[in-house]
C-alpha cells in the first residue's frame, strides 16, 4: 500500500559539478604580461663560477685572455740590438737572444748576455765564449773563454778570436746556435745617431 504525503527514504543523487574551463589570466591595466603569469625563477649564478672573456678548458678552469700574469705575457726588450743568436739544436731549441754593441758573454749564469741555462752542463756558468761587435770596424768576433770544453765555429774549434758573419753556427756542448748580424758597414746604430745629432761613431750604445 502506498501512503500519500510520505517522503521516500532513498537519498537523492548528487548534482553534477559544473564544468569550469581554464582561461588565461589577463593582465590588469598597467600591468606587464610577464607580471601576470608566474615565471620560472632562475638559479643565481655563483660569483666563483662566472666566466668572463676567456676559454673554458677541459678541466673546468678558465683561461682569462686579458687577466694573465704580466710576468708570463711580457717579454724583455733589447734596444739597439746589433745581432741575434738563435738556438737551432739541443736544450733550449728555438730560444733567441738579442745582443748589443761591445762584448756579450755566453754562459749559464744569470749575468750572461746569452744565458744558456737550459740543462746543457757542458757549458760553463760564466764566460764560456763571447761575441764582440766593434762599432768602428763594423765587425763581429767570436772568442773562446779559456774553458775546458771546446767552442766550435762552423764545426771547427775556436783557438783564438775568429770572424763571425751571418749564418755562422756556434757550437758548445750539445747546444748549436745560428748567428745573424743586424749591423754592418751599411747600417750601424752609432752612425745613424751621429747623422741625426753628431759625428761621434764611437759612442757607447747601452
């Protein structure tokens, strides 16, 4: 039997939730678009890892092109060079020395004009040999310093002073050097200076 006016005990089904469509957030008036949409924060860069103007090496170190040590980049300059001597064989291969007027001693010591301190122990520390330039005669000479090891010029032992010209090879121990003259009877620093400010060809160039 049905009774009128009495509610059913069955609970009504829940109403479906309304479908909400996501819409892009519109920036407010006077607000930039980048401020309306959250941006992914960038991780701060550590000052120690900042790389400026350099090459990144394979081990993570940075080679700074402009901040190198001055001692590594600077080279000693020689004014009024009269000749150059280049090592062509032995320890120090490729090294080049500029020499001045007067006598230039050859040895391993720090006070030598041509310091051959590259590991060739057959070369004496001081005055194993010497190159002399005479600004009056415009000539070069090679002399032996009286040491026990022989000094050779173009393969022959130097007993006394010998004339030295461009292309000559000087050999001491395991080291071989090539000599190239820059001054001659056609050009000399003292003569060039004399033409500008005086006539003294025997002036000292230091």
